[in-house]
C-alpha cells in the first residue's frame, strides 16, 4: 500500500511539473534568452527520472545547451509564480543571474537553493544548525540508552554467573559433607539393589514388617547350621509328604488289585491264610 501511494504521488508530481512548465514555457524561454542573448528555443519536455522540466536552446553557431528547472522552482510562490504575478519582481533578476553564471555549461540547473538571498541563506543555515543540534542530541540519547542497556545486560549476566557459581559451591560442599559422615551406608548402586532382590527372594520379609504384620516363618536353609536331633521313630520328610499326598492313591491301587475286597496277603493287621487242599 505504501509503495502504491508513493508511486501515485510521484506520478502526480511529474504531471504537475510538466503542466506548470508547458503552461509557462514562453516565460521560461524569455528568461533564458535574456540571460544568454542569441539563443532560441529548440525543444522542451519533462525529465522523468529527476522530475525536472527542461528547455533545449541553440545559437547561430550551432552550440546547444539545456536549461533545467526543478519542480520546487516552478511551484514555489517566491520564484516563478512571483514573476508570473509581477514581471518586474526582484526575483526575476536573480533567475537571470543564475542562468548567466552557468552559461558556459552544457546543462544549466535552476534551483531554489541557487536563488536564495543572503537573508534567506542565513535563515536556512540557522534552521539547518538547529536541526543538526536536535539530531545530534537524539543520536546521543540513543547511544546512551544503548550503553545503559548493554551495562544492564552485563550486570544481569554477572549476577546469573554468580548464582550458578554459588549453587555449584553448595552442591560440592553437600557432596563432601555426605561423603565424610560416619556410619553412613551407600545408597543406591548395585549393593542396594541386590539386597532388595535377596529380601524379596526370601519371601518378602520386608513387606509385612513395613505393613505392620508379623513376618512369616521361613524354612531354614541347609547351610544355616546343624539340624536339631530328631527321634528315631519320626518319619522322614519324604514319607510325610507321601502319606499326605500319595497315600490315597496307593489305597485305591490296592483295592483294585484285590478283586473281592479281601485282605492282602501279608497286609497290615491280617493273619496269614491257610494253604489250600487236603493234608497229606
């Protein structure tokens, strides 16, 4: 949008320059011929690049030159419009003198700055000096603000570095104090994990204690120590297991072999059977 507006303003400016120049081309030619007698108008037009209106003049010897007028000169109320309103205005002599001073050039440039009087030049210098002073003050304030921000960033960086250094010192001191504490068991590591695995493998005795329940009795390992003396008639562990789990199965097999359900020969509590047949 901004570029479009700038292009439109430039087009309008060039149209205005060409319109003003063509409207007063006779007056501009008269001023140029008054400054350089013997020249005549050959052509005129608009220079689009610089937004200037130009006159092409030539004399009897064939020498040509171009007189160029800026848009500001054509539209400023104290320059060309003043001559249009009063052909004998004092600015007319200034315009003719400006063209005459550049008569030896191939291109003569007529601008507002070249037509300033001494008073106008002094006023322009005062305005420019005030502008430069204000501009320098603004630049100095900007530089001071940038320096202040740089110092603030540096100070914050130093504070952050100091906090990090203090944190590292505290951590180093805590590690040193933890390493020199008497009777402290190492936490974590392979030893702690293996101990926990052993406790869990022996039936989890640590869990009931943690839950407030008495630990369950555990069977003594073979390497725990010598077994207590057992009575001679006490059945072995294998016989007890067989009696508890396999006795019923043996009784069933025994009943299946007997057929008529009689007592087995030589069985428990039964008398030996008499031999069959007559006596000899």
